[in-house]
């Protein structure tokens, strides 16, 4: 069974409520919520709105696949503030944001919160060792809250950032959090493909580290540009076979954030393609 979800970060031209309605209407049975403007930036989510969102998800029979805490446009940009800024105040903003996202996940019923992998090293004077130490120090600040809430923090490797590949994720975790059950990987399969990994092999070789999955297509050039599934070179049959082999029971969230003006159309196209593609390998999509 493939628990297919769609991320609201493609719907930045609409409200969170409108995005949820559209995603449910297409047929997805789960949704990833972007914990940032204009959707669910925690300081702007008062108690009544959180309750209303949870109630509407329940009415739509829509599960929550993940809280996406990667970006912080509310007080920065796609990557900034990072986990290893020289400015302690900016680092503190990232830590505080993550703590609020953990609280939001617990209140809305998500089991994972996905995080940027430290941030970009370009533009800094940090060595990898220095960046790793600052990133680990920040994670140590937020892990107690995640454990208390039963939330897994999911580091998302991305091309051009501190952690790009599955091997770099493993190296970081073994060095600083070996055996930590509440720290895993948000396995963005397109990102791994861009960085030179074989996504299906990563799934087969490290299933115990996969907390949540992002999915999109990528061009044969492996340039980091999210494409609608079926428009690139990703080997989806091998990916679905690997998911079946490891008995993955978690969520696979389609992430197509570049398509803000055509979000509903690409969400429907992805649903139609992936539903058909996965049928022969994994059986019918989970209801």
C-alpha cells in the first residue's frame, strides 16, 4: 500500500484551508502542511485556527503526513536563518521555529517534522566540522521536545546544502546522534538522485533511517528542479519496488513547490500518474 500525500507548499497562492480542500478533492488521503507563511507559520496559528484545521482534516478523512519546517520565509528566506549562522540571534530563530513546529505537529496529529540539513555552507567561513557541531548543538536543543511529543525530526538532504547525500546524513548522525530513534531522514528521493545517489538503493539499504519521504521527478541532467512525476528520469518502478521490499508503511509526499500558479493541475497530474504507476508494483493505494 502506498500512502500518498501532497504538500501544501505548491499552493502558496492560496490559503491553507483552500489547499487542503483541493488536495482532498483530487483524491489524496494525506497532506503535508508547510509551517511557514502563507500557510501555517506557528505564531500566526492561534488555538481556534489549529482546532479548525484539525476538525476539517478529520471531516475530509485527510491524514497529516508531515509538518514541513524547512523554510522560514516569515523571517528569512528558503534557507535562512540556518542552524549554523554566526549570528546567535538568527540561530535562535531557527531553534525557536523548530520548537513551535514540534508543538504544531503534536496538536495537529503529525508524527514527523522535516528540517533543512543545517543550511548552505556557501557564503560562510565554516569548516564542515564547525557546521556539524553547530547543527548538532541546535538539534540537541529541540530533541527533548520532540521526544516528549513523540515526534521524529526528519533531516532532509538537499543538493548544495551541508548534507546532500544519504552517506553524509549517516556520517552526521553516527558522529552526533548514533542510535537516536527520534532523529531520522526526510528521504527526498529527487534530491538524492540529484546528488548522485540511487534512490531505490537508499530505500533498500537504510529503511530504519527513513522517517518520511518526499517524491518528485528530476530531469536526466540531475539538475535540482522539481518536475511533475512522469516528466523526468526518475525510475519510479524501481522506487516502488524498493518501498514494497522494505515494507514501508509511512507517507510518500509529492512535493512540487515550484508550481504555485498551477498547483491544482500538477497535483492532479501527479496523482493520476503515480496511482497508475504504483498499481502494478504495490497494489491499490491506501484508502
